[in-house]
């Protein structure tokens, strides 16, 4: 089973940038979709962005124009570039992969992003 490990979180001031990485232990194309979710304290986990095998993307309205998902198949890594960060972006960010044939959801352990005002 392919595992996912996130990195790149941290503390940043409002308006700043961070890049999160999600390294897969196998091919990222073993997943039908991959994406990023986030969960703020006291709130439900929410979708940030998802990317399909063929590269179609779907962003949450709250991050459109500020966040960008990308991937490097040679490194089996998916990235989330976050620009123009706002305090409301503060959350634990989780990498997610879905394999439709097995109906399997795979989650990373999460990485904390804190945006100070």
C-alpha cells in the first residue's frame, strides 16, 4: 500500500507563502485522484484542491487564485504552493489519495500551517 508523507508546514505571516510537499512511497499515478485537505481547530476537514490522473483540478473557492497544486512524477511528489496566506488558512493540512478500483482512501499524517496576522 502506498503511503503519503507531508512536509513543509510552519509559521508564516499573513501575505506570506509556503510550499507543502506530499511524498508517496510508490507511484502517485497509482491514485485516481490526489489532493489536499485541511482541518482547522473545531471545524470539519475540508477540501482544498484535488487533481486527477489526467491533470484536471478542482479548487475550493476560498483558495482559488492563491493556491496551486502541482506534481513531479519522477519524485512521486505532489506539491501545494500557497501564496497570499491569510490567518483563516491556519489548519492542519493533509495529503490524500484515492484509488477507485479498491475504493481506498490514503491519508498522510498532516502538517501544521499557522498564519499570523
